[in-house]
């Protein structure tokens, strides 16, 4: 029980903590014995119909990178959110020192996956901070407390002022791009051990977010373009979606960190989470976000890092220490040549950079079938990936983001009215679409239903679609090393994405990443007397462990 009112049906076990979004307790369902977390919401948090709808939407959303919301309970002026009890530690407790770059990238990847799932349901987090990111014992990060941001300072937008995007300070509502800004600010904190801006007042933070240059001096060189993109002052200059940013992140780090970066980073996060869980609990945090001398993780506001990540930076090369491995990266223009040099955790010998070719696309001449063969070999054994999909044709539009595996999909799906955002699972030629509290089946391609949208998303989420296009390519031009422009005069196999376009011309712009793995594809389909069809697909997280199964009835 907190402040005289308790959610009925649950027995209090212990207090978990309190912040601006309310007090949180561990409780047990008296009927089932299940442990849950209950957050008792403060009066300052609006509880209008939109809020209730947001909580109802979240209660229907299950994702590996989100803490599951079970229900909103209200009683007069009292309100509480009952959620999954997640046995992890807050990311804040891992930030007693800067994290190595691989660990930080793993955490950002998980945050973006969680945001992509929430955004797919039309819900914005609004308060992404290291305290809202929980790390599981297996090293996986989950976002908690979605959609309950409250104002924490006079003149500040809802949410923690240290992580709010510039436009939020001028009254703009919460948005996908504002969440991406906050996630990137958390990423910078992981890399440097301190908050993005050192201001210690609400007004100072507002001015910093809007006017100060993004501090990237202590961010490893290969990650700086990502940070600058995610923290762009204008929302339109940031990635359009969390899924797009995830693809950009994956493409940027793979050439630098190598094929096993995620495995190493995850292991390190797992180790750090265990260490934090075993350590004595931190002192009770300040109720206000303004600590007089130190921030919430014990570092002076704006203080220096405790250990450099970028050890040497010259005109030619920089040495980057990442989780016990040294990376020598060319700092000039153009492609980066990186050598992985094993190093001891302490007192190692001097590091020597040796140029070694990366497993990136070479300058060899290829035709369409040749490029299809390279991609087929690259994706062999990597049958799952995260992807984003967008199709436009006249007034029609289809959007999807989520996961693909062996031709099956688990995505957020939407289109022009009346096709609002829905969770969809595509299995064996059938689309299972969540409509309210029930799942409804639609044959792929069935007119005037979600089956049409699902068929289009399924077409875009198929590697076979891409390789078939390449096999049929008549003209292929290489541009910039990893970019390929192609065309087909009389294309076939377009029925799912362009119904009725029997004699169509296709042109495309394909970008491939490390090891010939596809990164993004823009496809234009034209036919006489018909509107142009434009399809954009982005690919990331190749080979990720994904389970796609039929939804529960």
C-alpha cells in the first residue's frame, strides 16, 4: 500500500523506488502468485482518455525489449499501472564508468528495437533515460515506463529535461524522432560516462539542447556520425524511425567491430549487469533531477570521463579500445580500413595498426546474377533480420516495420485510411492481424483488407524478392563501391506489390553493407496508364535470434 491506497488483489512485497513518475512497488497477485510491479501515478500526470487508450494499447503489446504492461487501475483520483516484474538492474547503475563501445552499441540497439515496437503501435515513450532502461541478467535491455512522462521542472517539457529534444522545449508533442534524440543522448552517456550537456538548471538545459553543439570529442570516431544524426537539432534531420536508425547503426559498426561485435558486447553487458546487481544498492536518489554537485550516477555535472575510449588520434589512424580488443581505424575520408588486434585487458604491449582488407564489397565487375549470388551466399545461415518497409502509389501507402524470418513476418502494419496501425504476424500465406483484443486471419492479397497490406510487406521482407530482381536485371551499374543501380524493362512477379502491372519497368537503387549483406533498397515500378509505385526497404540485424509464431487466440 502507498499513500493510503493500494491496488486491490495484490499483496505488497516491498518498495522498489520512487521518481517523478510515481512510487513503484513489488507486489504479488493474490490469485495467481505472480510477481508484478505496480507504479502509483502522481496527480501531475494527466489521466485523460488518451492516456487510458495508451495504456490499453501497451497492454496488448508484447516485445522482448519492452517491459510488459498488464493493466491500468483507477479508483476516483487514484491511478496505478500494473506491469511485468522484470528482474534486472537499471542502466544507470552500470554507468559508474564509461562503457566500452560494443556494449554501448548493444544497449542502443535494444533501445531502438523497443522503440520501434512501441512506435509501431502509435505509442511514444516520452522519457527515455538510463533509469528507464533495465538490463536483464542475460544482457538484454528493456524499456520501462512507456507513456507516463511528467513535467520535472518549471518551463520544461514532460520527461527528464536532460534528455528532451530541442523541439519539445517549444511545445512540440512527443514523437518518434524525439524518442530517437533521447535514446542517442543515453548512448552518449554510455560512451562518455556523463550526460550530454552539463547544465544544472531547467532553463540551462533548454538552451543547451537548442543551441549548444553536440559534444562528440569523447565519442569514438566511427560512432560520431551516428550521434550527430540522432541528435540533430531539427527533427526532420534525424532518422525517420527507430527501425531506420537501427539499420544505420548496424551498417556503421559492423565494418569497425567485425562480425562478432554483438556477441562480445552482449557478454560484457551481462558481466556489468551482474556486477551491478551484486554491488550494494546505491543511496536513495534525489527527488529532483538537479543534484547540487553530482548527477544520479555519482559524476560531477559536466565532469570529465574516467577513462578514454579514443586513445590516439592522428592524421592517419586512431586506436579504439573496445572490450579488450583494439581497433585501428583510418580517420581520413572514404572507406575505413580496420584491423582487429587482440590486446590484454591491462598492461598490454604497444598497439600496432596493420592494414587488412575488410570483408566489404570489392571493386570486381558484377552483373545482376553475380550480385544475386554474392547476396545469397552472404545471407546463408542468417535467415532472420529486422526490416522497415514503405510503399506508396498515388494516395495509397503501406508501412511495416519489424522482423522477417524464413519468409515469415512479425511487424507493425499500417496503410491509408481505414488501415490504422496494427500488429501483424504472417505465416504460411496467412496474415494474423490484431484487431482490438482479438486476432483475425486474412489471406494474403485479399482485396480491401489488411491482407493486401500484409502481402506487400511480405513481398518486401523476402530475400528471394531481391535476388529474383537481380537475376532479371538487364543493366547494372556500380556507384560508390557499395551502391548498385539497376533496371528491368519487362519485369514480372510484381503482383503482390503492384497488382495489375503486367508489363512494368523496374528501376532500383540497392546499397549493400559489410560482407555483401543488403542494407537498403529503393524500387520504382512504372507502367503505362498506371500510377508509379515506389517501394523502400531497409535491412538490419542479420542473423538475429527471432521467434515468429502464430498468435494466441
